[in-house]
């Protein structure tokens, strides 16, 4: 790209980031349903069409930068370190992501985000759609990875005997585990003040991934030790 193209791209990225920051602050202060795109454009000092150019829907604007499970699982498979199998990379991604997610819920920003999603049917529906769309994306990444890096035990698995079924089945099962750990456990941080919720959710994710390996007929995955409760 030439210098002019680089400047335009940088300006576009800054505008997008500015609109997102303004919108997220307004959503937190006023609630998702009470804020319109026109309100956001006025506060950000841009045209309404500019907002739509960057974010086709208000739901997409709300979740922008907040839904790592959309592309994260597929990216974890494609960008895994050498010597790490695709499902092992997914297990690490889930355990680390779930622990960070619960930690985020302890922050004021995380609590505000959770409350807005909880009270908006439109946002809850959008979040579920994102999870649904992540499934074929993850299946494609697994199928691509297994062409050159098959999972240990995959060839003899009584479940994954058909290559065309292996990747979509594994993606569906993994995302079911991910949904429960990541999106249905939002109250864990609030209900576990006397414990270490992030460590507990990480251990839960490890145990669930071990169960996933068993369901797929693969070699067992090591399970993390159960975290001890805090005593102080």
C-alpha cells in the first residue's frame, strides 16, 4: 500500500475505535435499548451513515471487541504452537479464556456488560447467533488442521471414523462446552467471593475437555487439579 492508502486506513481505524468507545460508554450509562444510532453519531460527532459504514447493526456495535469466541477458537487451532494438537490448543484456549472471562466479571466494566446483555433480548439473541456462526468456522479450522496434524487416537476413534463428520462433530461438542463455561457461568464470580472463581472455572474447563476427549474416543486428556478454597 502507498502512504495515502495507509493514512486512510489508519484514519478509518481511529474513527471506528472512537465510535465504539463512545457507544460502549453510552450503553453502560443508559442501557442498550435507550441509545439510538443517531444518539451515538451525535455524541461521536460523526454522521449517522458513518456509524452504519462501520457497524451495520447496533448489536454488532455493542459486541465489537467483546466476543472473542466468534473467531478465537478457529484462530487458536490455526495459530497453535508446534507440537500442540488441534484439540489440545482448543482446550488451552477454553481454560485460559474462561478464567479471564470470570476475572473480567469481577470488574465494574464486566458487571455492567453482563447486566446489559442480561436485560436485552436482542443482545442475548445476537450472542447466541454469534456462537452458532462460530461452529462452521471452527469446523473448517479443525478439518484443515487434521489434514496434516491428526489428533492422537483420531484414526482409531470409533466416533470419528468419517473425516467429513469428525471436524463438525468436534466443533459442535467443543462449542457446547464453551457456551456453558463462558456464557452460562456469568454469576460464578458474584457467587464465589470466598473462593478463587477463575481457577475453579479453569479446572472445570479442563475436566469438561477431558470428557470431550472421551466422548470422541480419543486418548485421555490430563485434568487439572481441583483448586483449593481460599481460607483467608
